[in-house]
């Protein structure tokens, strides 16, 4: 593999900075984008969109964003909302920690900053869930402040442009990429330029099969000139996924269903779930009857529903087998996390994604 000196490549690429800026902005202007958070571009709206866009596709975010802004049109309204309502609005987007941190940040802004959204990068960086990229994106897109950005799409684009043959998560590579991002910023239209970089990385300089043959900046691209566009960026070893098998049980009593609110230290903190158990036994029904009895205090008769739901949470790949149980006797343990909820309450409570998938099938089971 040819050796590339990325620092000298960065210097060489930056000699064409003006041409790169113009071509990227022209490409950006040639597309019609109808994104709701770009209509008013207030720091609050850009913040909501940026947090939602972490780990979620843009097409999915649009609908969630519109619903969220309708429900919580200002930082003040978000701050005073019950967390359950915020989580309900977030239901299905996943990574619920994002919603909890936004709620905390909104409360902090109202309590200590008079409800004014911070417009200094150092203040923004003290808020939960806001890192260097998010703070820079909010302030550059909403207020045209001069801050460089670096996230997945721009890491890939810059690494290819400067021919970076190093693990992009290494601190030296990160430092170099941040410097490159800063050096590339134009003097005007900072927000548009930062968005152009991200969109270009997502749509043209894609992870697989980048569209080099139609790329307006290919003549400045080190990876393309070396034929390394499908090799760069280099990454450290990918995440190893852990396979888990779990059981979920719907336990009914008259018109009620037994649910549990996950505590702050548990997966899906603040959301609701059906009774759920690790499944590593062969005598599944007998094991579940004992597990239900131990955790709830109820004696039940368990029946396999032959429904399997596959879902993923962070590095876990979970196969969820679904059961239903009839209560034979017993009372809930005193102070139990479990509560009886009506079918309507089940629809209104924020559930984790796999529990919601299961809940959606309940009416067909009776
Ligand atoms: Fe990306 Fe290819 Fe364009 Fe280089 S030439 S910036 S690798 S799309």
C-alpha cells in the first residue's frame, strides 16, 4: 500500500480551499432540502434536530422532530414537561438517554440561565448530552458562529481528501481532522458549509461505493488519486455484538396488564416494560413460572405464544420469545416495581421498542 503523508496532503488540499468551499456550497445550493428544523433555525430547534439525528436516519427524524416541537415548542415547555411525556414523544427513536439528557439540560437552562438558550460554546459544552460536535453544529447552523465540525460523515470525507491512513479514532488523527475542518471553513455561510460537508459525506462520499466519478471535488482528493477511496477511512476493530435470548411475559388480571417501570440504573431507564427474563434454561415454562413468582409474588400458569421478536440495543442482539400467563393466585410483593395498568394506559405509557412491538400484537392474542 502506498504511503501517504497526511499532513503534507492536508496542506496540499488546503491550497485549493477556495475551490473546495465554492464547489461544496454550489453542490449544497443545487439540492432542494425541506427540513423543518432549518425553517427558523433557532438554537433550540437545531439542538432538538441534532440530538435526534445522532444514531438515527434523517428520514425517520423528520416526523419525530415535528411531533416533538409541536408538543414542546420552547426550552421552557420542555423543562416543565413530565419526563414520562418526553419519553413517550421519543418512543421508537431509541437511545432514550438522549431524551433524558435533553430534559435535564432544558431544566438547567430554565433554572440557571433564565430560560435563554446558551449561545457561547463553553456554556453549551457544560450541558448534558452536548459534546464538541453538537455544540459547534448548533451555533454554526443557528447563529453563523465560526466553529468547525467533525462527525461520522466529515471524518470519512476529510480522511479521504487528505489520504489519512491511520485509525481515525486515534487522538492524533482526531486532532488532525479537527484542524483540517477548521482550516477549511469559509468566511461566510458557515452554517450552510458545515451542513454541506455532512450532507456531501452522507450522499456522495458514502461509506461504501463513494460516487467518485461524479464528485465535484475529486480532483483535490488524495484517496481518489491513489485509488484508496474504498480503503480509507481506517477504523479500529468493529464492535463485537453479544447475542442474548430473553423472554417477555404478558400477565393479565381481569382488564389489567402487569407492567414495570425501569429504574434509573436499568436498561431503558424511565420507560415501561413487561416482565422480562433472561432465557437460558431448557424447561422454559417451568423456569418462567418460578421467575415470575420470585419477582412479582404471583403464581401463574405460563403459555408459549410462539412469537419471536428480534431487536438490538447498543452492542446486544436480542432474540425475544413471548409468553402469556394467567394469574392463579398471589399478590404483588409490597413495594414492587410492578403495577397493574389498563389497556389504554399501556397505549399511553412510554414503552421500549420491543415491548411496544409486543403490545401491538396483544389484541390479536385473546
Ligand atoms: Fe469522496 Fe470520491 Fe469525492 Fe474523494 S473523489 S471526496 S472519495 S466521493
